[in-house]
């Protein structure tokens, strides 16, 4: 679209970006699975929602969950694998309590997942592809610094203006030092012209704290996914902290459902 995103496609069934999303897996060159979306990190969000639905709602067959797990692993997303492990733990928690042998099976299966996650984290935080982590690190602290200067109204939802503003915005040197102190991971970049990958901090910078907190409140009050609500909302919270999805249609529907629930208390 307007040459902002150029990818290759296989019969329009899925899209891939060999230059940007290529990875080396034991000497084999693979391309991360981004499905129909603009990057693999977005694809994993909807795959994990499907995993939640299949594990707690649909329960259509025993082979569907392994296929979803495989699809999530092909995204090679640190966040996606982390969310998947959380969801799988709760899916099989009752089964593990009934059959102790499943504990051994879970331990055996956890080793390859742990190894993939460890390689992924090391590669993205200290390796050649650490730019992904550095971008998310900056998107966590810089929008909060902007929001602290515009706490009531924010700077507006114009992403082009936000990009220009943040490219000139200077943070205090001590801002974000808490994260660096506790994690030992240094923030390499001071600014960028790109939009924010963190939906929550961007919302605070764009709309100010009062409206942002109200929208987040409505998100958590959503009524469309009531079953295992806490697990679902934990997935959503981690997702919007790592991807610019909060103002996208699916997530807006969740927010609107929460708004309807909130305002209905005053109209009855």
C-alpha cells in the first residue's frame, strides 16, 4: 500500500518477507510465517486467540491444537510463544491433575519450546536482530515521556504527526533507567520516526491519560469472550503491549462491547 509494505505472496493465501523475516534454524534458512498480516508478530496474536477458542470453547478435535501450536512456532515470535505456553498450561491443567503421566510428557515437550524461546530471546535482545527489541523498548518509555508532557489531551491520533513529534522529542536521561537497572538491557536508540508498537503507551501519548485509562477500562470490561475471561484478557494485554493493535477493528469491537456494558448501567 503506497509502497509502505512490499511482500511476496503465495497465491494470496499467505504473505512473506524474505529479507526482513528470514531466520537461521540449525543452518537451515527459514522465513517467519506472517500469514495474512504485515508481520509475524501480528499473525501470532490471532493464532493464539484461535488456540484459546479451540482449547476452551470449540473443542473440535485433538489434532487442531497441535496444528495451531505448529503455526505459532513458525511465526518465531517471542511474545507468541510466551502467550502460547500460558494458554496451553491452562488448557491442560485439569488433564494433568487427572493423569500424572502427562506431567512427564509436559516436561519433555517443554524442552524444545524452552530452547526455541531462549534462542529467540537471545537473538532479539543481544544478537544481530536486536533492533526489534530496541524498538519495543523505546516504544515503552518514549510515549510515556510524551504523555507526561501532554497528560490531559495527548498529542492526537494522527500517526504521521506523532512520528514527526517523537523524532524531535528528547527524553530525560534518567527516564527508563529502572528497566535497564533491573534487566541489564541498555536502550540503544533515543528516538524514531516510526509509529509505536506498544498500543497502550501510544494511546496515552495520543489521547492523554483520562481517555486512555477509560478505553483500557472498557477493554477489560468486554463481554464478547466471557469464558475463561482472565486468561483471554491476559492474552490481549500482552498482545497490545507488543503490537499496534488496540485501535484496529477487532480490538475496537472489544472496547465498544465494554462501553455498552458500562453505559447500560446508567440507562436502565
